């Protein structure tokens, strides 16, 4: 019975909809599989979420196992909304794997329920079958996601025949991947039929058969790509701009976008803007910084740019970030720049910023990352209290020596963020002053010890007793258990009348002293500023940068840890870093998707195996 006399609500008393909402919070497929085997009702509820997003590897001998998946008795098929298709990794490359994959895809499209899928995506850059694409359009008329990719033959005559005019009314997102003249026409044919699009992605991959002077926009007029894809909007000065919510441009020349993209796209309605490896991106940022084009409610901004000698890209992005407000997810990846972005343009969004990833290099891929100075980084950590994920380059430190001053300063600054769940350090600690590199297993052992220290600094209670006081034997009459037992001993005086312990020595305002973990403990305690006891939120800790942009496999250039717990023989608990794969850490904490971002620079760990040494 409940305390107020009412009957306590049990799981069987909940409605079907409430149970569905509860199950929706489960992320791991293994847990959903276990729920499906619990009861008939939970099987019906969980199957909806388990089959909502399906990823399949096709083009391997395992395709024969898909017959059970396509069984009409499978109640989860009608709940499928997203189907991602990947070309399987196999050892034998002799037979025609692509043709085998196309046949498997056709069988899937034939047997899946009609008008249920909202998104079907072919991820490899291989040619897709035109017949399968037409079959997809005929079978699934409620697609909300369309993509124009390279096909084995021209599909435009089929689309222009009039049989597919009303098939794309539900489309809200279009991804265009032009790489030839035929694909450009395909992109135009889809875009002019999808009149209600909210998200647009353009990623080019042209070969050298089309000259860049003909392909890209010039000062005299639009180029071949703009004239073809957006032909139905000409003239651009008089057209109705596209009211998009999300825009992603990858490898698109934007030097003269003021006369093209800024005319047929309304940037004021955009909430998510991604500009990646676009030459002339500084020109479009300067154009949309005007009051007539400035986004009103920009929430996500990703900018990856190869800057010039004058750092025009850095200046343009700093000016743009100073003008807009309300960004929640910010990612900056700059190459060939002299300095890091200013802290002022970051703290401008301190009240709303949730995820921050900022990286910059002075040269190309072989150059070391630039690092914020300690005062700038401390200012960012002090102002942006709502940060949940951060990815930056840390100062250099050694695994066989006490942490450097700057490294400890970064660690202490981040430990004051109450909601931080994901920390990504893109730089690798070294084993200097040793002249020889360590084997990888030895390096990972020392790196795990450093990760344990970082987790402990986040979990530390600033008001916990010191090591000397905790080692002394407490008075049994003053312990909480004695108070709860109601013994004959008189109760201790109230907390306000208790004699406070002597305050710890004050820490320097700029950087903490170097040394062992005890110095870090005192720094963390003194910098708490009178806050109450705090438990850690940090769950994912990663070192290095992944070099796997599209493959679904782990990278040797990145090591991820999840926060675990170990208990010794005496029952004492301690934080224990647990190494997890990059693919599984998303199920540990879904907020760690910041690590999915593919950085332009990747660095191998400083171990013997990667340097031509004698190995383990």
C-alpha cells in the first residue's frame, strides 16, 4: 500500500501507451531483445522500436539468412521506418559482389510491406541499380527521405514520364550526391518534385572530366551544378526562396554564393547549418551575417574549412558566431590557421551551448593541433555551464611523470561542469622523457591509469574529509548508524555549531601546481567555490581521433573508455575505466554522438607498433 492509503501502481496497471513511452528509453538492442522474450505484450511494444531503424549488410553469403527476416509472420516488419544498406566486407573479392548485393536489395524491396518505409539509404559510393530505385519509388510512396546517387543507367526519362509526380509529396529531406552530368539531372528531377523539403544536403564528388571553371559559379553567372540542380528556380533574383530548416554543403564552391545560394535559400529559417570543405565559405558567412540573411534560431553549426594565409575563414566564422545566438551544438575544424578561435565567440552562446568541438591546426595533416591558452579555456568552462560534451586538444603531458601544469588546469576547469557526460581529448599523452616508444599494450595500461585519474577528479566530493582524517578511527557515538539506532549517548551538536575543519590552502588563480594526484585533489576542492557535494556525470572519455569516416568498424587511432566501478575485498568502491568500442559507446551514453564527427586530422598513438620498431 502507498503511504496515503491508495493502492500502489504496478506494471500491469499501466496503459499500453505509457508502457510504450517507458520502453522508448531503452537504447541497447540486446535489452530490447530480452524484453521481446518477456511477454506477448512487451514483445508487441518492443518490436516497434527494435525494428524502427534497421541496418543490413548485403552482398555476402550471409544474405541467405535474410529469409527469416523477411518472413510475413515477422510482426516487426510493419514498424520499419529506416533501412540502411551497407556493402558487406568479405575476403573473397573475386565474384561480382555488387550484383549479388543488388539482387538481395531487390528481394528486400519485393517482400517488405508497402508504404511503410520513410528512409532507404545506400551508403557505399558504389553504383546503385536503377531498377531497384524505381521499384523503391513504386513500393514505398511515403518516403520522407530521398537521395540522388550514381545509378547504373539514366533514371531521368522514367521520372519525367509522369508516373512518379505524386510519389514524393511526403518528402521532407533530400540528399544530393552529384558526381556526373546524369546525376545532376537526377538531382534536379527529384528536387523540383519535392515541394515541401525542410532539409537539404549537397555533397559533390566530381571527377576531372568536368572542368572546375564550367562546374562552379563564377563572377559572370552560375556554374553547371547550380544551373542544373536549381534550374526550376531561375531567375534566382525573383524566385521564392526555399524555407529550409537544415542545410548541409560538402565540397561545394561558395565563392560567389551571394548571387546564387543566398538568393534561392532563406537562411533566416535555418536551424542547422553545416559547411564542410567548401572553398569560399568565408564569403557565404559574410553574406549571411547581414541582418536580412542572419539565421533567427540557429541551433547547430558545423564548420570545417581549409583557411588561407590571411585567415579569412577564421575571421568570418568569429564574426558570424558573435552575431548569431542560441547555438546548442558547435563544431569548428580549421586547418592552416594561426590561432584558435577566440573564447568570446564561444561564450556568446554560454546559456544554450550543449556540445562543443573546436580543433585547429597551423598546417596540414602532419601538424600538431593548436591548443587554447589556460585563461581562455578556463573562461569557456566557467561561462558554459550547460555543456554536456566537449572535444578539444589537451596540453601535452607525460604518462610516466606527474601531469603538466596546463593539463591539470584543463582537467580542473572541466571538472566544474555539472552536466558534462562526454570528454574527448584529441591529443595523445606521451612517455617523455623516455627516448623509446612503448608497446601498445603498455601504453594503454598507462593511459587507463590516466583515465582513472580523470574520472576520479570528476567524481571527487570537495567537502569529503582529507586522507589523514579519514584514516583515523571515528567515534561510534557520532556515526550515522549510532544516531539512527537511538543509543544512550547524547546526540552531537548540530552542524552549524560544529567546529569547521581548517580551510585548504588557496590555489593559484591561473594554473594549478604540477605534481601528483594529491595536488589535483586540493585544487579541485579549493576551486569548488562553496558548492555542495557533487557526483560525476562524466560517462565517456576518449583519446585520439578516429580515421573511420564511413566504415562501421573501430579505429586504432582512438581509444574510448566508459565509466565503470570496481569493489575491492573490503567493499570499498572506486572508479574503473572500461575500454569500449567506438560502435558500442553510443549505447552507453547516447549523448556521446560528438565522437561521430570525422575530423580532418587524425593522429596515431605514440606506440612502437606504428613507428617501425621491433613491436611487442
